[in-house]
C-alpha cells in the first residue's frame, strides 16, 4: 500500500516558524503557488533556512481526485515496476507509480496513484481539489533533531479506508483504522433528478392531434376476436386513463369506427352516445358486417326478444350520429332495416358516403325498399360507394330510381341483382366509377353492357370490372361479344373478370396488352392451360416486350378433365414455371382440385394446393423475406387478398375473405384439421374396448425404451467428449503452451495423451480453436486432409459422425415399424416415421453447416464462449429420443385400440367374410358326414332312434306332472316372478358348482 502522493505546496500565512521542520536531504518536490505563477524550487536545507515565515512552503497530499485523469506516460528510461517505486528519480523514493496491473485492469480514469512530472500541467493541480496538508514530525526522543524524522500526513488525514481503489472505498493493505476513530465519512452522492414534465407537456402529448390519432389507430382491432363476447381493444381502454390529451385522442379513435359483432355491443354503444351525445358526433363508420346472431343467441327470434337491436333502436342511433359517413349492413340485420332506417340513410344524412347492404334478402328488407320507390327522392344522393351485392329480392324499379341520382358514385357493386339495361344506362355522366361489379345480373344483355363500357363517360377510368356469370345457368358474353368487349376496355384496369363467358384462342392476342397492367384476370370457358400460359409469354420471343403484371389468374371455369394435368406439367407449358412470375395464385375448380391433390408434382415445382370452402387455389411458395409484396393495393380498399369477388366500400379489414396470411397458413392447416377430425370420427364406430398390447408390439416398445434411455444417457457430461477449455477453465485466447500445461497437470503422470498431442498440433491459430468449438475435438485432431484456412473441409470430415446416429435410429425405426415385427399396427406408421427421421437428419446437418463459428472470436471470458458442438450433440440425442417416444406412443395407442383405429378396408372385410364362410362350410360338411355315417350304420341308426324315442317319452312325462302344468299356467298368466327365479337359479348353480371349484383349487 502506498502513501499519499505529494502533489503541490501552497502558501500559508498561518504557519509559524516552530512548525517549519526541514529534514535532512531534499524533500519531495512540488508545485509552489505564488503570484499567479508556478515555479520549480530546490528545497535544500540552505534554502529553507533563508526563507521568511510568511512564505513558508506547506506541502499537501492528494486524498482523492473527483476529476478523472489518465496518468502521464512514464519516461522511456524509467521503469514502472511491480514494486511501484520510481527508481531513477532524484527525489525521495516516496512517489508510488501506477503498476502494470493497474494500467491494464483499470480504466484510464481509475489510476489510484499518479506519476506525472512536476512540470506537467494536470487537473490535479487545481486548487479546487480536496487536498490534505502534510507536516514534518521530529522523533519523540530527539525533538530538536533534524537528522531523523519523516514526512507525515496532517491531522486532517483520517485514514485509508475511504481511498478509492477501482471504485471501492476500502483498502486491504492497512488495519482497520475505524477503531482508532480516524476514518472519515463518505460524502453523500448527489441525488439524481428525474426529468418530470408538467401535466400535458410530455413529448408524446405535444404531438399534433392528427399524428397522435394515427399512432393510436394502430392499436385498433377492426375484426372481432373469434369469440365475439371476448373483450377487444383493451389497449385503447388503458389509454383512456393515461392523460387528458391521450384520453381525447383515444376517444376520437375509439368512436370513429364502430364495429358491432353482436347486439349487446350495440346496446352499450347506444347507451353511451345517448348519455354523452358529444360522443355520437365522433362516429364516422358503423360496421355490422361482422354481426353474428349465434354469438349470444341461438336464433334471430331470440335476439329480437331482447330488444337490443331493432328498427327503433337503430333509427335512434342514426339520429345520434349526425356525422356518419359509412354504414355497413349485412344479412343478419336485414329485418331491422325498416323504412324509417332506409329513409334516414338515403334522405337525411348528407355526410353519408358509403352504404353496404351485402346479402340482405329478407322479405322485410324488400318491403322496406319497395316503400321508398313511391316516395319523393332528391335529385342527387351523397353516397359515392354503394353495394347491393347479392340483394336478390330487390325489384328492378328500385335501381331505376336510385342509380340516376348517384352523381358522384365511384364504387358500385350490383352483383346478382335485378338491374336492367335501362337502369345501367341511367347512371349519370358526372359519375367517376372506378369499381363496377355486374356479375351474374341475368337481366342485362351483352350489347347494352358492351355499349355502356365503350361509350359511357362514367366508366372511362375503371380499375375493377367484373362481368362474370355462372356458365351452368346463364351466359352473358359469347365469343363474338368477348371479341368486341376486350378492345374497348380502359387501360387503367387492374382487375378483370370474364368468368363464365365463351372464349377462344383468338382472344389471347387481344388480352395480352391488358396483361401489362392487369394484376387479376379471370378467363372464361374454353381457355385451356396452354392458352392461359401464352398470355404470360411475349408474342414474339425474339423481340423485347414489357413483362406481364398478373398475380392472380382464375381458371375455375375449366371443370373436371378440362384442366389437363399432363399439359399443365409439360415442358411446353410455362404457367407454373419461375418464368411466369410475378404470378402467385391460380384459382381452379373443385373437380380439378381433387385431381391435382392426388399428384405430388405440384409441390416439387414450388406450388401448393389450398382451399377455403368451395374455392380452391394453386399458390406459389414464396419467401416473403425476398419478395416483400404482401398484396396490398390502394384499389382493394384495405384488403390484401387476391381474387376478391365483392367490392369493399370502406377502407378496413375485410373479414371472411381470402387474405394473404390466410392464403399461406389457413388453407394448409384448416382442411387438414377438418379431415383429421372426420377420419377420427368415422373411425370411432369401429372402436372397440381397449385391449392389451400384442406380444410383438410389447417387444418392440421395450426395444424403443432401451434405445431412448441410451440416447438420454449419451447427453450426460460423463459420456460427452472432453472440452479442454471447460476442463482447464481457460479462456479462448490463452496461449497454447499454457493451455496444454494446465491440461497435462490433469492427466495421469502429468503427461499428455496422443490425442492431446494431435490436438495441440492443430491449435495453430484462432480459426482452429473456433472450428474446435463448432465441430468438436475428434474432427479437429483426426482429420488428415483438413486445413484451418478451409473450414468446409472440417465439416465434410464431420459429416459421417453427424449422420451416423440418425442412420442407426432410422434402422431402429424401420425395424419397429416392420410388418413382420409389429404387424399392421406398426407398419401403418412406417412412412411417417421414416420422413420424420430423414427431416431430423437434414435439419441437424443444416444447423451445423449454417452455424457462424466466428461469433466466438469476440469472447474474452469462459462464460461468454458458445460451446456449440456439445450443445448440438445433446440436442441431437434428445431429438432422437423424442422421435422414438412419439413413435412408440403411436404404435401403442393404435395397437391397443385407444386411438387411431382404422376401419378395415374393403379387401380386408371381403377376406374376413371369406374366412368365416369357409369355416361355416367346413363345419357343415363335417356335420353332413356325421349324419351320413349315422344313417348308413345300422347300430348307430338304432341308437339314434332309441335316443329320440326316449327323449320324447321323457318330455311327455315331464309335461304331464302337476308342478310343470302349474308352472306353465303361471307363465302364461304372467304371474311368474322372473327376479326370484333368477335368484333361485343362481343360488342353485352356486351350490352345485362350488364343490367342483374347491376340488379344482385343492387337487388331491
């Protein structure tokens, strides 16, 4: 432990001559502060005697430095030794230096002792620092002597316990001075002031309300949860209690778009806006498209009994929301859309822009609209987006009344309605229609539709157009009509549906220019897969042509065998090839889907089959990390699905449609789950009582159990290869000699083994050590052709060791699932177990190959090292054990009839029936032989006749007895007690057979 270092001296007017004691020899040098300048002085005895008392030099020591300072670099001729004493200084050897240990381990500002030269400017010389005074004390026995004595800290120095050493106020080099009352107290740390903002002045609260609302809208859940009664928008509820500013912004977001999943929510919403009418002025959208009667009630009549959502409450709600802009209804509330509600929506809400009546077909809904036809309508309606999608019952006169007044309409969905040519032509020329759906409108004629699309000013900028029909019941466009229609279509189209029309090869050249801008295209009948593929190819391969932009192609009009699978997968067809990109989705019919599902070629070429309900698709397998296009387009109004058949009238989440995420995951998981449920349900009728496992299955399960225990034992550290770094507790950058010297000390006789010597020869650089951590000691030490500058060579050498456990496990799986070992119960899982074992092997190889072994290069301490080889080895055996446990469980459940019971196939049932019939036939043949023999032998025939004569006589005698006659009469009179007879019979049987049972149990 060093003494405090002398740093400078100050003038002290209070010092007396008695206090000035100068020892022999030169004292420590220091800075003298005087007259505003620092000078170096040689404080020899002669000089000290001639100075005045008012200019006495009082040297002081540094107790602690509040300012961080890096010690000056020692001179080249000076040596910073572990004795911590500067050996070439002319001063007294009392100045302690920073040792090598402190310079390496401490930060630059944590040097406990500084060794700067006296003329070096330093922050330590600042008079603001906390300095302690020093004084010279003569020996006690010779108080007047100046030959002995030493420099000591002044009385203000209270001990060493509070000197900062690496951030700790404790020194272990001196005894506890606290008992001598010489320890000082640590000054309290300055309290850290927390930044607090005044109410409403937080940075987030100072954002503009529009920006704050946009942020809060990200928390809104448009689509209700799967269980309609579950709480939603809980995050918004929490924001309401945060602050006044957030409360106002959250209220605006919460009430701006109202989604009603069931009538109870509507009742609460109506109650709130009735109590607080200002909330009603915030509402811009009321969405009933997710409304479901079955959420709370079993029927619509039961819902009506609660009186939560009725025509009266709905009209009351509309009156309280004067700024409503979007009203989305659906078939579950069509009975509640009374005349007053419709009149309010069309006539008395000037800010209303979007109306959706999709699927409303009830008689009450029809009558409500019919009552509006005779009323006086305004010249223009404010609605710009209107949907009557599948409103089958509305009369034609209604459309002739409404459409002429849609002066600013942009979205018009009239699919499956009774719209006429006259109503279609009555659309005002001031309209700017971008989305038009007239699919399955049976009252429209082809010439009028073509004329409307070619000449009407309102459809010059169409983006979405559907003239689809159901070819099995109605056809709108013939071959000639399609030929006339395609050239007049606007170039702004992004989605076109000609489904149900008759098409020919001549339409390929007509459609090809549109494919440069279209993203969705539905073709009609007679357009086979070869013709569809030509749409995606350039007309002249030798000329450079703009690529197509199609992402969705509808071929669902190719029914059954019309979609030729041979042509689809032929080398001449490019529909499913990578060159057809950016094509993502090809819709097919249900019949074609069944044919494709039996063909495995589709998956090998990068496509998959998916279905939802009656719609089926071929979907290209894509990596969204490469292709970031998720299908969002401005003209889809918030939806990101391909192939939509209904025009959305509000920019929001579209429930129940073919979404991109559902496109990837839903069709894969949902149909599989449904088919699995159906197979299990169908198999339940064949399920019998559980039975013990057959002997062969028991032996196979015992073999798997031993194998699983072996795998688990291999994961124990006792059976794992040695890790020299963990064994010697060494860091990664330790010198090779030091590492193997430590290792030798742990070996018998302190001698390295041959494997250790081979490993030592390979530890030539950091790269070899990193490969050791990735692939293990055996690979690094034993590979004869590997080099550290070629890391892949080590991986190739390690391949057999990685694959060997998987191959052995695969052989065990094949043995257990063999039909000769476990029979039908084990053989049924053979293919699944084999694929799982192969997939596990591939995953293991991929994990080892893709591991970034260079990540360990920055590890400085042992706990920071990632011992990948040992972790991967343990996980490998655990995965194999889990695979075998799963296989054993499946074999056990299926063999004991506890689960996965398969009904016998037709061939097996026929074979079992044949065996039963053969057995019965054999028995009948044997019976016939016995009877024939009896009848042919005279003695046997006589004995048989005598037996039957005797039997008849006994029966007659028995029947003539009085007890039997009374018993028969009681039975006929229904006076017999069956229970008492049963009890008597059981008691009689017990008394008869109990002696026999005792004799069997105790044989003589």
